[in-house]
C-alpha cells in the first residue's frame, strides 16, 4: 500500500477540525426545519454554520502547515489564528483556490459570535434589523452558506481522504501508540491534575 507523504500530525489535526465541521453541518441540517422559524433558535443554527466554516478553514490550515511541525506547535499555530473568518481565510495559503474558497469573512465577521445567546440575538435583531434580514433572517442566505460549506466539505474531504489507509500496529513504533505525546489538557492550568488512588 502506498503511504501518505503527509505526516500523521498534519493529517490528524486537520481531520479533527474537518470532523467538527461535518458534525456542525449535520446538526444544522437536522435542526433547521424545527429551529428556523423561532428567531432565537435560528441564531443557533447560523452559529453552527459559522463555526463549521471556521473548523473547515482550520482543517485546511493544519493540512498546509510545514510537515515537520510537532503536534503541540501545530495545534498552537492553528488555534492562535482565532475565530475571525476573514483572518482565517487570509491565513490559508494561496493554493486554496483548489478548495474553491469564497470570501464569506466580510459577511460573517459583522455577525457577532455572541449571537449564540438568546439575549444577544434579540438585541442584535432590534439594533440591526436590516443586517439581520439580509443574513441570519434570510432562508436564502443561510441556504447559500450551507451549500457553499457542503461544497468545501466535499473538496477538503476528498483531499484528506487521499491520505487515508489501513495501518497495522507493527507499522507504528509502540511509543507512538502508548506514549504520552502532546495533549494540551495535560498541562492546562485550570484543569486539576489526575490523582492516583
């Protein structure tokens, strides 16, 4: 079997962000019909799509990082890019035309991430009714965003999928299977250390 030229770290981190994007899109698909008519729930559906786009951009970013990056550095590099969609769109390298990226950042970044809360959503709708009905309040706009994300998901999934394959345990050194490796929550200052009984 031909082995992927991509290192495990890039593929693993990219794949986890990609799976998050797929899960969020599925949740949108399953809930929009029930949630779409209630404005506070509609905002939550929108946030799922916005978050899905952030995740797919981070998947591309992880995939495109230098192949010799350690897992810790790779995760930190991707996470440091933050949540602003236009900045993430600009962070992915210019060869993303193969992924068919469009400029959604200018539309999404004017919609605060706080819209996931009912209070913020209600206040935003009252204060920016014009923008609400052009974006979150428009079925056409939401469906256009969802269709765009479906296309990007398919393209990125195909790219990541070309590296998948079956690996048997003897192909991987035991320290890679059972070793500590980097896990950002092992050293997290706000998470209590595991106690031995």
